[in-house]
C-alpha cells in the first residue's frame, strides 16, 4: 500500500471515530487469520497514555497497525528498530508519530528539569502551552527518526516511506496532522 493511501485510510477511519460511526470489529472468527501473520498498513508511535488507542482512533481492526508505545511518543532506539522491522519485514510504508492533548509526559517535562532519561528527550516548544508542546514534540520526532535510521531515511528519500506527525485531541477524538515528510 502506498503511504498516501495508508494515510488516507487512517484519516477516514479517524473521521468515522469522531462521528461515532465505527466500522472496525475484532470478531473471534478473525483470530485464525491473525494467527497466520500480519500485514499492517502503518506503524504508529503512540504515547503510552491509556486514553490513546490507535486501533480505535483510526477505526482499524487488529493486524492493520504496527503500534509502538512509550511515554511522550519518543522515538527511542528500540522504537526506531521496531519501525525498521515493520518497514523491512512487514512492508509498512507509513510511520505516524501520534501525540495527544492533555499529555502527562509533556506536563512532567514542562514542570520538571530532567537532565537524562526519557523525559529529557521530550522536545518542548518555545511556547510553554502543553498542547503546543505536544504538537512540537510529535513534529520533532520526524527528524529524530530520520537522523537515527539510515534505512528509514533512504526509504523516505526514495519515496517508499512517508513519516507524518499529528496530535489527537482527547476530548473530540480528532487527529490533526502537524507535519509530514514530502515524497518525491
């Protein structure tokens, strides 16, 4: 699936979620298909916040999203290696960095001075508004991934992979894009 088509699929699913018209289901009879393997259309880096569930927010059944979760949706080395696996072995062509409003990790980084560890990696915007920082942090994840993975950088340069960043509004459910790599 092309990155553009995968993104369109996710955004259409988010629209269904926001409107309360979900079409995705995870029926017991689908388990035998899932047991045979996976063919995700996108990789998602999500915050580990319990209110952020990409399969629900993008109205996708199990097996369609390769989801990596960590507080603050930080592309850690382990997350980046997982993205490389999804790209190289599962054929994923879209990477989504999914921030969200009311993020506890962002608030912790705003109100504490971390010198090392995960929270020190959160990219805060010059504007100390938490939601502005969530968008900025998601956007900065793109350059972190590109600067940390030659494989992903080459795939983006060659037009095989696209990386997008966005923020889910917890109250409305809406996912808004804030940045994306440009395909050739």
